[in-house]
């Protein structure tokens, strides 16, 4: 129990740091956030109909978005 009390502040600090880190977002020059959202939703719909694993779906999502000219931007 004393070990947990010592570790708890470090665990909480780690979680808060991870939440505060900036997330990469899909983007393309000259497009609005609505266009990005629509492209993402279209890719998710296409991929959702497949019977691939979660890891394969992530790769397919990246391929689909890049196929449409989008790139992950920090």
C-alpha cells in the first residue's frame, strides 16, 4: 500500500502529460475542417465494411486519407 501512495502522483502526472500533448490532425492546404471531416468519415465508412484487424484498419485509414491528398499535420 505505501508503494501505491508513492507511485500514484507519478502516474497521475504521466496521464496529465499525455493528455496535454498536441495531437496530429489530418489536413490539406485549401480545405476547411468540414471537408477534412467528410473525407475522414468517407474513409472510415469504406474501411468499416472490411473484416480487417484494428492494426490493418489504421494502415488503410492512412492510405485512404493520403490517397485523397491529406497529410497528418502536427
